[in-house]
């Protein structure tokens, strides 16, 4: 697996967590953000929202058995269009490198019906995603 050293620290947690509580109630993603386990940031390019989920090491909410719900909660929490959003995890490893995983999903009838995690290993893709991550803003 190819990785890149980070050019900056991982993004900080979202700042509007209290408004998410009022509109959604407490979800697993909101709790993880509050606890500092996950940090969210978004970068927009050509009408596509790149939603970055930053974390240190594996996180249970990004495991195969929880991905459907996690993606749904992220989209609801950030009020982004499922058809115009791309979810990418930015996993910071103990040695300080970041690996990226893109989550390709199928959205039908207001729910995620299939998710395919794709580790980004092509250097050109890594460079592009790293640039988008560096330009992303915390939400």
C-alpha cells in the first residue's frame, strides 16, 4: 500500500456539532466527532463534495458492517447530496503517514444499498486526493 506523509496535521473536529444534535439527535457519527475519534472536512470541486473523514488507525464506524449507516449519517449531518458527494477516509498511521480510502456507494430510496471501499494506491490519485484534503475546510 502506498502512503504519503502528511503536509499538515489532520483536520480538526467539526464546529457545528450542537446544531447537528438539534436536527438529528445523537448519532454514532456525531458521538465519534464529539469524542475526537473522527474529524470531518469538505472540499468542493466541479459540483462534487469530497467529504473527508479523518481518524487515527482503524475505526469501527468505517468497518464493513457499519459503513452503510455511517455514510447515511454523514450525508444527513452535513446536508450534502448523496449523488454529488464522495466519502474518503484519511487514516493517519502511527508513523505519521496518511492513507486514503474512497467509499463508492449506491444510493437508492434514501438509503445506502451497497458500499465498496477502495484503498487509493495509484500515486496520481494519491496526489490529487492529498491536494483535495489539504484544501478541505472543517465543517
